């Protein structure tokens, strides 16, 4: 292998295939020893809030230092300097948290580069990093528009290609391109003359996909893959809006109990019910609901913005309460970030924050845990411990089934048996006695929701068989798969299972999973068929650094 | 889709996946090189070549050559109608 890229987003399209390998997303635990060139290319996730900027930059730098410590001294190491996320997503125009956080990272990197031979800094122009194509962002985590592919390829050809040797020979340690890009757009952000006070939100198809009354708590789409991740993005940004002093309210035609269940059970949602200062969840018309919200909060109707995907509801509000603003909802969900930008531009962006705006105590509390990351992470063990990864495993929880079916359909790399289960398949097998395990993963940077699925069947004489085991590539590379398996084995053992079988079904894409069962203590009793006797207990998972949280 | 457009499309597939024939049956299932990254590269190349924009739902459904060609055809027709 020639080049290795440490990354936290999908960068494969920007590099020629074949000569470059990529780390897991946000992972620094695997460092190949045979690469000639290493590249560090992290970007701020655009959904990150301004309050998270420093903790993110600090965590990037802590990881970078781990990577540097593990990379052979003679290898070339290039670091892409951080740019702030697109300025148009900024809730407060004068807020420079991301600039300062990026500058902290960049100056720390430069300091390292001065001390280390063969280390260089690289700049990606803000015109590129500001230009996100939300379609590719939501469907594949691509951090900026593929239309910049030629420019990016050009930047890295200069480092990885023929010119690499020449660059490495330079004595000043800083290539000519290196020059932190300013954000030209930040200064011209529109700020509405009169900031609105309250955002009233519909729920079904506005804050999540689907209709809770019909699709159920597990069936609504939020988090996971598109379009669920577009709704999570929108919720995350709305949550930031609330932290900047905008009051949130709900106007929804639903059963209140259903909605409460959603907020309780879909804990991966960025918004919690407590963020909403007024809640009208009943079957009355929305004009009545909005009028009551205004009275309850003691604000004028002209201070309210009403966001609802239904044109009929917006027209109704428009006719009944013409003072309430009713911006058109995007017809494509990947345009939710643009819709949020429109909400900021026209109604909600603040120039600066006054003390009254800052109801940030809660936010600070949540951040304290992340700031611990700022302390030195001297080793990989420290790093994994500092992440405070929490796994939870549930069994036969039907609310998880839609996401599990999605995972089973979509996961290719770490999919042991390559069986594809639809929602109907899962429902059918569970009623026949099969155990369907769901794995959720959380760390200090947030809740990843359900990332793993396993299906275990009974076989003859007190034995069981793992019919499927799959883990999303987003969480691979931290030993999480081993812990998930160990937890399943413990539970199967306590059900009285004496021996458990498993099968690896090779596909064109799942080679990374080939040695998984052998690594976890299984014996290969026939080609790609594995077995483990549980009578002597469950072997400890390799690298037990996680706290297992059992519901 | 005209035959010229079709051969431009096949060129993209050849370059991205390294295949030279059997396009009609070509799918993510029977082609080792067609992984999720290749999928992304295919879409990016097709969008740039034909100046069209696919939606995420369409991209997810384009798992074989025929469905991709059909989607592209529909886009090109819609463009011409404008």
C-alpha cells in the first residue's frame, strides 16, 4: 500500500482507486506500517453546534497525536488543516467559535510539523469546504461536493504523486499552498432586522420521517441512513437554535401518548421533549393550537414561525393567522439544511447573543464530559477510555426492527452470513422463537443509534446457530464487534445453550470479517463453519475497554 | 437514449468498474468491483458527463446497469422537454 488516509468522512471519490487505503470513520486504532505516505484529513461535521467546536478540534488533535505516534518515523505525514463548517449554517453571525477552534487545531499541528521531519500542512480552500452537496452528504457522508473532485485531486497529486519527493525535500517545512483560508461568506451573513421569538413545529414528516400513528415508534425515520439522517441533522440544528434563545413549540395532530413514546424510546433523536416550551398535541385544528401557544408563551403571533411539511396546514394558518410566518417546506428532504439556512436568514439569525439569550447551562453541562477529552490521551487505551463508548444490547425489541432490517439490507463489509432480512422476515422469525439482537452505540460525541444486528436460531439438542451477524462500518475498528458477540454468547449461555455454531459466508465484499469468529475463540470445524462450546463459559472479548450497559 | 449516449454511459462503467462487456446483465450483485464507493463514483461521473442530478432515492435504487440507464434516460427526456 502506498497511501493511507485518516479520515472522519467519505473521501474515497477524491482519491484514485487502488493505491490509497482509508481508516475507519474517526478511527486511529489501525495504523498500517507499510504505507509510504500518510494523510490526515478530518472535517468538522456540518451538523455540529458552535458549542461543540472546541471539544471536536481537541479530540481531532488528540487523535492526530496518537496517529503520529504510531506512524513510522520515515513515512511522510500530511495534515489537512481544519476549515470551519459552512458559515451559512451559523445561528449567531458574530460567533467565531469554529474559527477559533480551527485555529487552535491548525497552530497545534504547525507546532508538531516544526518538530517532526517529513510532516507537512495542506490547505483546502474554503470555497471547496463550504460547498456541500447535501445529496451526497446524506447518502454517503461525502463532506463536500464531488464537483470539486478535480481540484482536490490536484492538491493531493502534488503530495502523493511525483512531486511528493520534491516537497519533502523542502527545508521550510511549509508548502507554498499552506495559508489558512478565511471564510469570506461569514461577514455577509444575513441577519433579520427583527428576530422572531418562537418556532412552532409539526412532527410527522417534519421532525421525523413517517407518521407515528401509522408506522409506530420504531417505524418513523430518524437517524441511520437517508432520509433519517436528514431529519437528525434538522433536529440537531433546531436544538442549537433553541440554545440561542429561540423558543420551540409543537403543534401536531397526534395522540399525545404516541409522541411521548417517540421521545422516550427514540433516544438517538437530538431533540428531547423538554426542549419544547409549549406542546399542543391533539386533534384540534392547527390555528387553534398556534393561538394557544402564543397565549401560553405570552408572545405576539407576529413573533411566530410555523414549520410544517403540509401545504394545506400552512395555508390554513396563513388564512386564519396571517401574522404567523409560514415558510414553504422543502420537497426533497436532502434540502432540509437549506431550509434551516432560510429559517436563519429570514427569521432567526442573531447578530450577537445577549446574556438573556444564553440559556446555555444545560449545554455546558453536556459539554463538560467532552472537554475531558481535551486532556492528554497518551495511548490508544486512554483514547478509547476517554471516548466512553457505551454499548447497549436489546433482544427482540420490535421497535428496533425497521432499523435492523435496514442494516441487514445495507451492510456489506462486516456482514458474516450475508443473509438479507426484511422487516417481515424479522417479524416472522421472532415469532418462531429466534432471538434478534440489536446493538446501540453511544460515546461522548453522541448517540449513533442502532449499529449492529444479530440473529440467533435454535438448532438441535440445546445448541444454537448465529444465522446472521452484521455491524455498520461507521462503528467498526474499535473492538465493538467483539463485545457485541461476547454479550450475545453470555445471553445464549444463560438460556441454556451448550454449543453455538456460526457460519462465514464469503461474498465479494465481506473479507474484512473473515477471521472474526476464529479471533473470538471459535474453532473452525469445517471450512467457514465455526463452533464454540459455552459450557466452560464465554471467552473474554479481545480488548475489553468498554462499559457494557444492559437495559 | 441515443446510441452515442449509451456508449458514453458504457465508457463510464468501463473506467469505473473495469468491465468491457456484458453490460445488460451487469449489477452490484455479480460485479466485485461495484461496491459502495464505486457506486458513488459512478453516480458522480454520470452526473458530470450528462449534466443531470439524481435524488438519493434514485441513487439507492440504481443497483444494476439497466436501472441506471433507465433512470438516466428518464432524466435526459425530462431535460429535453423543458
